[in-house]
């Protein structure tokens, strides 16, 4: 299993989602991918990929009610392959 860096949380929305700017050097994650912070705490699940192909964003449905604490953090996913 490998830890894959997804990108930085830019902000939270009124509809209780996190917006993450995805790093372009990684393939797009799949909808439904679980996301984690640097301490490997579960943050939430990717619900959608939005924006241009050259600068995509992911919307994350957070698991916790105190999700604004993740703004500015880098999120990761765990992949089965390297």
C-alpha cells in the first residue's frame, strides 16, 4: 500500500464540503476515495471532481462536524499499488 498526496484544502463551503486543489502530477482520484490527513486520520470521501482538466479540484464530504480545521492541510489517499 502507498500513501498518495492529493492536494491542499483551500476552503470549506456552506454545504459542509471541503474543496481541495488536486496536484497535477498525480492521476485523478476516483469518486468515493477515502482521504486522510498527514497523521492518517480519516477526513472524508471524495464526492466530485470539478474544474478544468489542467487545474482540477475535488469536493470532499467530511466525516466530522469540525471540518474547517482541515483548511490549509494537505490530504492523502491510500492506494493498493505503488
